C-alpha cells in the first residue's frame, strides 16, 4: 500500500551492506575541518579542502566563506586583528618531505601569541619567505594538499603572485602535490589566516578583504597636545599698541579687540592611503590656543570639518578680545602681540573602509599632525599718574585691530569745565602694525 514502509529482502540488504563497505574508506578520507564554523565539503575523493565560515570572520567586508585546505586534525587557530587594521605583510614557510612543517604569518599590527605573528606548526625544514610592501596586493593565491592518502594527508604547498611582480612558491615539490585550489583574493589584502596544526601544518587558509571602493579618516584626538605650552612660540608680531588714560576717580575696564586674518597650514599623515591603495580624505579639527584674560592658558580643538588628504592651506580669522583695567587718574600702555606655534604631534583616529557590496570595515589608526597655531598676548607697560583734563578723546583702527573707544556721555559739557566732567571720559591713543619684536 502506498506510503507503507516495507522490510527489504535479504538480497537488497546484502547490496546495501556491500555498498557501505565500498564507501567507508572514501568517507574516512573526507577532508572535514573541525571547529565551530560551518564547513561545506568540496569533495570526499581524497582531496583535502573545505570552505569555512569562521565565526570571527563572518563579516560583510570579508570574502566569506573562505577556503582552508588540509586536514581538520590537530589544534585549530585563527589569527586576525581587524580593529587594529591588521593586514598580512609577510609569510614564512618551512617545508618538509611530505608536507609543510610550519607557517608564520606576520601582520602590520595585531596582538597574537607571538606579538604580530601567527604561527602554525614548527620552524623546521627548508625555509622560504615573502615580504609584502605597504599597499602591495595579492593577485593570485593557490593552495594544495600534500597528495597523500589518509592518515598522512595534510596541507602541502602555496603559491602567491602579487601586483608588484613577486611570485612565492613554497611547500612540497610540484610532483608531490595534490589538487590545486584557487582562492578568491578579493581586494588582494589578507586580513586573517586559519588552520590546524600539530608538529606540522595540517590545514591552512587565508581570509581576504573584499575589493576596496573608498576609505576615509576621522581624527578624534591629539593625545600629547596638552604637553605643549600654549605660551610658547616664535616670530612674535605686534598687533596693536594702545595708551589708555583714565581721568576718573574709579577703576575703568576696557577691552582690546581685533580680528586679524592669518594664514594656516595643516597636514595629517598616516599609512592608510598607501596601504589601501585609494585616496583617503580626512575629517579633523585643528588645535587652537585658548587665552584667559589676555594670557595663553590652554589648548582646544576646533570642530571637525572635511580636509584634503594632501593637507590644507587656508586663511583663518582669529578674534582676540583682551580685557584691561586702568586705575583712576592714570595712564597705561598696552600691547597686543601674536606668536606662532609650530606643532608636530601625534594623532589618533578611525579609518572607515567601504568595500564592494557597501559593507564598512572600521579600524583604529594613528599618525602625525603638522600645523601652525597662534597665541595672542596682551602686556601692560608703565602706569603714569594723570593730572588735569584729557587732551583728546578718539580712536582708530591700528594694524588690523580696533582698540575699543571708551564711552563719552557728553563731550560738549565735559569740555566746558571740570565741574561738569563725566568721570567715565577716557583718553586713548595707539600706534601699531605687524612689526617684528
């Protein structure tokens, strides 16, 4: 009856048992990789490869799943440090007779068991190595197993070709290699390596970054900025000199103000553009001196704006507003000066890399900032006692700066006689310019 299971006859049972016996060796020879990552078998016919979706590498910006070639026996390891922008910068291979004894992979950054180097197996055997320059891309990568049957099957060899013309071929002799497996190299940058090993390398594979579409850098800190004195500087220039005269009986407070336009240059340097092979525009604020009561006292950083990766040259308006106090019946000379401060300091920031498909890889980086900052200072000269009435009241722009004119309530009545003089009447005069001192 349809849908009912029927017990197989003896002949059918013998056929099934015989088929199972025939398939058992092949199944034992399947190249199954251990670990939590989901693996998809390519074949079970004596070759030793699988595609592995490693949990740590399951990111939209990596070629995933990636191929690992070899046996899944032994200790598993996966090396990468994407948050530090780690890219593979070198590979060393120690080959034996029947396979690869050791593979050491060096990263541009990373915190692994041996610093920035991930090691599989042991450093025994015939050694060869590949060093990748900053920005050098892998254009081809092929992996082989060692071509031996179980239980001796393992990783056998690798071949790498780069866009700088390098060809690296290491492992067992070509005549002893199994099937070749060509990797999807994506952008050409390796961000992680995976494998299994004991005293030798049982399996090895590489995880590539997808093709890079664009990148940008956002500067978020200047860690050593506060170590620099805001009062330092060179090439001091006089912005304005002003004489204030107070004929009143009380202290008077005025402000010396100006808004000169000054040239500014800024340059941020890091290796992101060289490493990624694309222009990396920058978004950053710049260090600026803060004045307190006419004295440079601290540093601040302006709001971040978009900058050129080649550096910025601009004209900036720097406003100064410096308070002065003049005692009763006295005259005081005041001078506003400008000092240039050359900065060459480190910065930290975050690089955002957009890859094919729109996913974003973000990592921390550091570099150097070079720029020019300005500090304003006001200094007071001799205080001179005043007798009698003011000689004049007036003011003018001086050296691009305007010393604020004191308030005069009633000049006509004031000039008629001292008994009608307003106590807030001031006299000031000034000369100046951008003269070196």
